[in-house]
């Protein structure tokens, strides 16, 4: 019995060892086995009976683009890239010699893990018949024209790309270049493996990771040859994405490429980089990314807030640091150039003059960070104590964010995994200034009736009102740049998770995603409000096909435009043509049926510029065909009032059409101007909803 137990134990140990070994991921890869792959020899292409003609890579690039090659031609080259770390995707880069190349080439393939068949250093032959050239981002690339695009389909790759039968791989020796040499005169090297000596990542990227999970980002790199930074493009799917960029100076090796006018490089694997020398070109003498609290005194967030005593701001002069958890960041665009941190004693807004902070590992939601506080400032901004620094603008000293180039000096990764952000549960009536800056949960809230059926922030930063079942109210403020700004607020009741802020004596909530206000339970009165369906809508992308434009006075008329709005069209009326003109112009909708409806609302956005008469929003159920003989009722719409410029679209609110239920109606915009004043009015996103 002992013998069988020993054998069983031995087998179990072996299996366990294999399992543990298989789970280790250290960016080291086994050499791919190539013995079963089809290969070619050079004499295959030189034999007369095979009827091949050889093109150089330079000759290939000069061929016409967009049509399939009919010549029985081939090129040869050496693979300069590898996709084994996941940083290079569906692309094989080759160069015409393993050392001192004169040409590189980008080969676009609809295939991954190509390193298993075409590892770096392999000599390969590419048979060109039926392939084609195209240009993407200013770079000529070889692919195949198909209905799906210009990549060589995966099933076609092995029919055109062949590894040389020799088992030996060449050593690809990087071509040494400087940043100053990255100009169009050297575009022939795009696709080659290059080396930049005495290179260092820009000070603005120090202590950052290569890339955030799932996102491809640019990190800037410099050498002494030019003041122009170049780009290292890193994928968030690379196996090394979460590693910290090397902070020193030294040798950078990567694939040379560009996108339009921006020259960029792709890392094959991080072991190619030797960038750990100090001092750097910018004078840094040691790695600045490791936090050392020697000689520093720890402060809580509550103690940091107490460092503000009076005036516009107070400078922190002591050798202090604070540790806090990131509880709100800018990932969805609702926060801009700041984050909130929290510890057991409170929370505080930290201003940083940098966008996309969430892409930096230090500022990911739930991360603990250290902040060195000496020479930072605490300020009371509209009543809320914040942390930041001062800057000069127009000769005036102002309070703002830590500059991007100084982020590495102030903020340090705890090197601990992100933790769940746990909200402090409060009611509206329990809120105090000690809660400002905290991530809180308020239970059983609902949007007030005036906020229902409206998006969070259409066109401009918007306040919506939440209330509890006792009638206590609080503002939810949302930026129009938030990714969820166009999402309609929930109609029910539920819990709201948000950071609590303070503005001139008023508490405000800021959420970071729509699900932070997930209100799906019946409302306080037990009602369940159904969604409204769209009865009539127009984004004006097809002109005024759903409207009648009537000009009563003046030569100017309603039309549509997308000026200043990209691909987004809107209706527009302007009474100025070489000067202010008298105008009366109507934009009247086609008939809209409210027959059988028990509820209906209308909404739109407006934008005004220049002084002039206000726009009128009118409705009728007996249009005669002539505006002047029709009985109109004015609707109480909220219209834009900022006449100083375009782009600050105002939402009309949900205008109740209860008085017209069961009728067929038309809605009109009446524009008037005089020889003294003529505004420009723009209308967009017109919707009538009902049930």
C-alpha cells in the first residue's frame, strides 16, 4: 500500500510542478518550432522554369497602388519585428539586410502570433502576385485588396510569405539613428529595427507604465540631437504594458515607423531597452520613481485641509507627505485635470494640469498613492479646500494644478494593487463639510420631475436635481464632455454613488459613470414611469426635409449648416448680411400626431450668438398654411442666452405638451431681427416623445 501511495504522490508532484511552471509569466518565450512549416530556398526563385522575377523592396514601393500585381515577382527580406509580446499587431516588418539595411517594409496581415512562423531574424520570400500596395498614415504598406480591407487574409498569408529553409536566423543589428534624423528623407528605413543612443523618456512620462490595460498610448522619448520629442507607441495588450518605463538614459531599440507627420517607434520586447544610466540629459542623477519617506512627516487628509488658514491659498512649507486612495478620476471625462483622494479622515480634490490621468498607473481608480506636499498649496476654491499649486497668467498669480512636468516629483505609486473604493453611506440631511471630497453613497434617491426624460448634460455642463423621499434635494452636476452626457437619467429610485463637492455654499454630487446613479426601483410614490418613445425627431443631417421655411420679411432664410460642428448639422438663421437686416422667418415642423397619447414632451438644443431678438418657440393645432393667420401658443422653452460666442448649446428642457394631447400639431421657431440687431440662432436635436 505504501508503494502505491508513493507512486501517486510522485505523479501528483510532477503534475503540480507542471501547472505552476505553466502559470509563470516572465516575458521569456520558448523558441518557436519551425520544422513543420513550408519553406523556400533561394534557388527555387532563380530556376528558369519557375519564371520568377525579383524586385527589390525599393522597386516594390514605387509600383502603382490599389491594384493587384499580375507579375510573377517576389522580394526577399529579413524579419525585423516580433509580435510575441503583443505590442505589434497584425503587422510584419521586414528590412532588406540584417545589418546596415537600405530599405524597410510594412507588411499588413490579418493574422496574429506570426512570430511562431516568421520569427525575428528569419529570411523570408514574399510572392507578390495578387498582392497590392496601399498607403496608411503616410506609410506604404504591402497587403491585399479585399472587401474586408487591405490586409492579407490569414488563409492567404502562407500562400505568399515563405521562410527560408535554412534553420539559421540572422542577427538583426539595429540601425543607429538620432531623433534629428527622423525626417522624410529617411523614410526608406520605416520598418527597420533602429537604435537611439543616449535616449531617455520625456520627463512628463517619468514613473508611468508603458500603457494602460487595453489602450494604445504614445510615450515621448528624447535624445540630445533635437528638442523635438519622438513617440514610442505602446499597446495596452502588450505583456509588458503594466511595467514602469525605464527612468534612466541609454539605448532604445524599436521598429521605426510614422503616422502622417509623427515619427514613432514600436518596442519588440522590453529586454531590448538598456536605459538605466544616470545622470540623464535633463540632469536627474537617480531614479525618481521610488518613494522614500526618510525625513518626511506623514499627514492625514484632514490635517492637510487644516493647513489652509486664510486668504487665497497657503503654501505648505513642511517636509510632509500624505497617502490616499484614488476614489474618482477622469476616465469618463466627467472630471478634468483633477482627481479625488481619500483616507480614513476625509477626502480632497488634487489638481493636476494634465489630461487622461487615468492612463497613468498611479491614478487608476482604487490605487493608493503618496504625495510629497512641500511647496504645494492648499486653497479654498468657491468654499472647497483643494490641493494644487500656483502659476502665472497675464501677470497674475493664480491657483491651479501641478504641472505635467512636475508630476513625477510629487506623486508616487504605492506599488500595491488597486483596492475597491468603499463609499461612506450618508443621507442628504447628514452631509457636512467634513464629507466634502469623499466618495459617498446616498440611498433611495430619485430625479425630480423636471429632470426626468432628459440627458445628463446635453451641450453644456448641467445641474440635475435629486431628491429623497422626504423631499430633501441635492444637485448632481455633469460635464457635457462626460462619455455618458447624452444618456437619459433613470426614472426610478435607487442609490447614488458620487464624490461630494462644495460650491459657494451648495453641496454637489459628481458621478464617474452612469451606473453610479442606477435608479431602477419604483419611485417614492410607488410609481413606475414607462419610457417615452420618439414620435418625431430631426438632427438636420438631411436638410429641412421635415420642415417648412417661411420668409415673411427679409431676404435671409432658415437653412442648415455644420460649420464649426464637424459632421453634425443643425438648423440656422442669421439676419445679418453685410449688416443687420429686418427679418421675420419661420421654421415650421411637419404635422406631428399626438392622437392617442397620454403624455408628450418636446425638447431641442439651441445656440445663439450676437445680440438681437429672442427666438420664439410656438405650437398650433390649426395651421392654416400661413403663419400670420394661424393661432399660436408660445412654449416655455429654455433657450441659450450667451450671445458672446458659439458652441455652448443649451437644452430646452422637457416641455410638456399636455394641452395638445389627442391633436395633430405643428411646432415652429419664429426668428425676427432689425436693422439695429440680428442674432444668429442654431437649433439641433429636435425630439417629440410620447406614450
